[in-house]
């Protein structure tokens, strides 16, 4: 767990870095909040990943403007481990007063609930889902030695060499793994999964030619694509990437339905007062509507995609419904 702290004035001076908004730990046993006067003290946003990476970036960037609008610091608290279960359970069992929130994600609430046989919480019943912030589309990229320059050419090559083309991921059951499994099931390409402990090592082996293809969030692969060391074949998303606008989507490449990537939103424990939920939701929409916030997300290949509480709850259910059959068909298990 890592915590750091800046004041509101210090945050304003260091917006470009968007590095920390953290203050001291909130005292336990605080009295339950009411909607009147909220917020009266700092809010804790628990992030289920270590500092750095897309999730941490999203939490810190969005929370700067939300904190300014609310007139209170937002404490970004990194609680990595167990594929997000530790942080998610912590928030699920927290006081539903609007002062302890979770950066919910495609891992914690899209895939995790259908991947684990048993979790210490229910992804819907034990949470108040407040809003979606941003989505980061996936991308399919191959090593430059692969003699395929389109998705259809890759599928043909894989079928001509069954079991010889390897796709890497950040680990068993992670979004990049399941994106690959969804592509494999849809296209019929007989590619073989190789799990790594994180996207970084997998990307290095992709560049080195030890594996041939990856399906991952754009930030993990973008640098190597732009550097000419990897070749992007398609965006694993419904729309084209804003940083690779000439890259076709999977649907345009002939494989509709192959969509995936990362997404991040805000959730609290079940029972957060509706008025507080509405206040936070309002500020999420206002924050991501700012040009500077949109630009910062766009620089990471992300889209701001705010959803209201009911819409976000429905979105989460759709994601679980989508990935459940993929998990079952692939036999994916968590490391």
C-alpha cells in the first residue's frame, strides 16, 4: 500500500504530472455521512493496482478535477494484490457514506466475478456503482517477422501452422488473455496462450520474437508500434483508436464482436445515499468534459466515456455476461 499527500494548492501547481493527491489515512469508525454538506472531509479512492499504469493514471487524473469541484482532497490509496480482490473487498466492507470509494475496473467487476469460483463479495449486490470514467481500447499487434499484414492473413497463417503461433498476455485470466481467447474462438485461429507476470515481460518477448502476437490495452503496445518494432493489425474495439486512426477495428477487419480492452469507473459500498451518488456522478461528468482531461486521456489512447449510476451498473452486468462464456469455453483460471 502506498500513500502520498499534497494540498489543494499544490495539486493545482502540479496538474501536468498528475502524480499524487494523497493525504493521511482517514480515521476508522467515522460517522456515516448524510447528503447535506457532503463532502465535509477528504474522500478516499482505493485503487486496486500499484502506482503507475493505466488504472493509477486514471484515478489520479480524474480525481484532481473532481476534488477541486468538491472542495476536498481525494486520497488515492493504492492497494494492489490478488488481481484487485484485496482492494475490492476492502471497499465492499466499508462504510457506505461516500468517503470510501473504489476505482472499479474491467478486472475487478468485468472479468473477476466470472473468473473466480468464489469471491468475498458480490460484484453487484455489495456495491453502489457511481459512474464509468474512461475506456482504453485493446489492440492486436504482431512481431515484425510475422508474414501477415491483416487480421485475415494472420488467421490464414495460424491455420496453416496450427499450434505454432503463440499469443502472450499479462497473466491467466487477465483482460489481455481473454481478448485473445475471444479472438481465437471467433476466428478459429489455433493460437496458443503463453501467460506472463505482467504486460511488460510479454511485450519484450513479442518484440524479441519468442511469441508472435498480443492483444492488450493500447498503452502497453503503443510505443513499440510507433517505434516500428511491432505491427498493429486491428483495434480490439468498437471504434478506431484516436492515436492510430488508420488502424481498422476488428469488425472492419471481418471479425465483428471481438471487442475488449480496459475500463475504469467509481463504485462505493452498497447503500451510499442517492444524493451523494448523484453529486459524485455529476462531478465525474464535469471532470471528463474538460478539454485538458480529454487530451490527457487521449494521449494514452483512452476515451472518456462517462456513464450515470444506472447505466454503469447495467454496463458491468453486460461485461460479466460477455466474459462469462469466454472464461468457460477457454478454461481460463486465475494464477
